[in-house]
């Protein structure tokens, strides 16, 4: 097994579709245009961070994402994805 390196990428397709539908070709372009922290956006799209904080509300980045796309959280995340962290 030491002869192989495997990289698996899991990203939230709902968010990516909405960003594309809004006319942006990259996450970075969208983040810059909407004053969203690029690293924070990448973490949410890659599901390294939950969009729901410990207080049970959307994180600042998740809220800015919804606002910029003019969508509800359920348009971007399934019930499982709201609390999933990979």
C-alpha cells in the first residue's frame, strides 16, 4: 500500500450549484465579491466545519453565505449536513 496515495474530496454540491447559479466560476471569486472569508467558506463547502454553531444557530460564515445567495439554510444543507463534520 505504500506505493499509492489516495485523496478523496467531498464537497457540498448544493452550495457549489448555488454559487455557480449566481454567476461565479470559483468559490474564491464568490467569497471576494461577497466579503466572505475564503478559508471559512472552503471549510463549510468541504464540510470540515458545521454550519451550525454550538449555540444552535448558523455560524457567521454560513449566515453570510445564505444572505449572499438569497437562500434559506435548507436550500444549502440537508438535515444531516447541518451537523456533519468530516
